[in-house]
C-alpha cells in the first residue's frame, strides 16, 4: 500500500518540486528554477540549469529519488522541509530550506 504525503503545508513552488522529483520529471523540476537558480547539496553548490541537470541526473532524479515529507516548520520567513529520502542514491533523513521561488532564483 502506498500513501501520498500531505503536501498542503508546503509553499507552492516547493510542493511542485517535490512532486516533480517523486514523478522523476527532470524537466518539470528544472523548470521551477530561474536561469541562475541553485541547489546547495551538503556544501556543494550547483548554479544554472546545466549544472542543476548534471547534479540531478547523477544524484537526484537520475537515481530515482523518492521524497517522503516528514515535517514542515517555519522560523520567521524561512521554511524548513524535512524528508525521508529513498531511491538508488542517498537514503535517509534530510532537511532543506528553500529560499526563493520561480522568478527570483530557486524553489
């Protein structure tokens, strides 16, 4: 039995990013970023669509990532999303703090 996580507490761009990742929709995921959008993955920063696509192909959507949201918290204007990550790459708990939505950087 598969359950769908409640994504209603997520900001819209973050919800769409999680859905794209879980659907293994690389184009949909990348379309959420502006030209200079970035991902900081444990201190490694990937900036721009080409770098994001290379990172995603090797370490995220390309390894069939799955994200199960376990918590959404806020500290002022900062949103912190906690997820259980699965797939053929990293598996385990992870937190992310998206800082900007489409039109100003990244989800």
